[in-house]
């Protein structure tokens, strides 16, 4: 498992809330730090891919296990 600096649990939230919460959380951490996001919305997979491209942050990891989606985003 990769290391991360902050964690955001967006379980039970539907689009666009996981993205909005992630954006807010990324605003509070320094460049180069990694945010781990846990979500349950299947749409969040595509959402976070697009979010990373649009914001210039790096999507380090995207995986699904038992209906939970986990994302690691490195702040640009």
C-alpha cells in the first residue's frame, strides 16, 4: 500500500460531493503531499480521473475492493 499524508472518507456520498470534498482537502495540504480518498460511488472512478487531469494533480492509484473505491492523489 502506498503512503499518504491525509485521508478523506467520502463513503455514501454521490457525485459531485466526493470531488468537491477532495478539492477542499487538497487545498489544505502542501504540494507533493498525497491525499487518500475512499468513495462508494462507482462514478467516482471516472470523476477522479477527469479531476486529476483538469487540476494538474497526479492520480497515483485508483482501485476498487468490496464496493469501496480508493484513490491516491498527489497534489501538484
